[in-house]
């Protein structure tokens, strides 16, 4: 089983009235524990990383570890970029295999925020990635 888009987890959760937890999973040990627990509970889960983790391990490396760990578990899961602070980071995560991305331009001018988000949506949505 591979990572799925966040919308595949949150849509059913909304309709059926349950939550999908999201965890900051900044290393292999945390990812493994989250996936083990989600599998044991038969619950979907979101693994998220962002700009705070990437100086230590690149999005490509982080995704490779997450993908390798998920192969050992039968659990619906999403790999999410949380609070991505550049369009380049979003692209890097999409290329690495993230199935959900968040571009956080909340401190930038509104027009810049909208344009950047439109660019991200145009690239991510055709690939089935939740924005």
C-alpha cells in the first residue's frame, strides 16, 4: 500500500464523523511508531513534515524513508508537506512522493499568495495530490 492523497482520508472521515490524526514525523523512529499504532488501531493517519525538518533530511530522503516504512504496514496514510514556505519546496515534495502539500504564504501579500497557490494547484491536482 502506498501513500494516498489527504482527500482520500478526510472525505470519508467527514462523511462518517471521525477524525484523521496528523503527526509531525521528523525521523524514521517517529514514522515507524505512528504507522505501527495506526495499523494496530485500524485507523488512517497523516505523516507530516515541513521546513523545520528539511535542513536535517531533505524531502526526497524523508519521503524515501516514509515510503519504505509504509510498505511494512497495512494502513491508509498520507505524506503531507506542512507549512511549506516556498513554491520550490512544494515542487521538491511533489517530486519526492508527497501526496498532500500546503503552501504557507500567509505573511505575504494576498495577490502573491493567491498566484502562488494557483500555480501549486495547477501542478499538484493533475497528479492526484491534495493541496
